[in-house]
C-alpha cells in the first residue's frame, strides 16, 4: 500500500479507510478523511514537511505523519 510520501509532485491519491487510526484528530478536522483526494504540491528542501492539497485546502504535514497515511494512487 502506498502512503502520501510515495507521491511525486503533482500526483494524486485517495486516503484509504485503513489509515483512520493513524491520522491525528487535528488532521481529520482539517479534511484528511478517508475517501478524500490528496495531491502533493511541494516538498521542502530537506524533504520535510510536505505541502499537500486536501479537498481544496492546503496543508503542510511532517514526513513522519505522511508516511502513516495510506492512499490509493490515482
């Protein structure tokens, strides 16, 4: 199974139901819900954090957290 960290810039994926337990409440409240479309917009120079778009909102999340959110690539 792929995670957000496996996306290349511009690629999209759908957050899977399996990762619900790994996503902190703060990210769930910001729209990182299972079934939501995620797009990788940019990586910081040292690859951490990742700048993503989720349902039209832009978020910066740490690589450690992104590696726990499982997705299905589109």
